[in-house]
C-alpha cells in the first residue's frame, strides 16, 4: 500500500481510531518509511511539518496504535523501545 496523508484517515478508521490531524501525521511518519522508529524519531519527523505536536501526544498516540493493533512494539535494548 502507498501510504500518503490522504489515505491515512481510512487506515486509522479501519482500526477504530478517530483520525485527528496529529494522528494522521504520526501515522504518516510511521508508515511512509521502511524502518523502525522510536517515539523521539516520530516526534522529530512530525514536528518538521507541524511543531505543535507534543511528546505526550506522540507517546499517547503510539500507545493507542499499539492497543488497536496498528503497530507492534519492538524492544531492541531494555532502555529503548521501537
């Protein structure tokens, strides 16, 4: 699937997630790359376009995505979660 901002809302809805502007941006940051990202990396990517996204918003959104089965958590080091 080609992950663009235009189709992120449908992807979020298909996982019973309300597609807010910030959630769409976070989803796009995650899915438009072929790599595992930490929450800090996601926040840096999102804030290059929209600096109003807080660290708490990114962490809460990633937790929601995890709970809804949209992403998986990868622990590569006990001090870092991706």
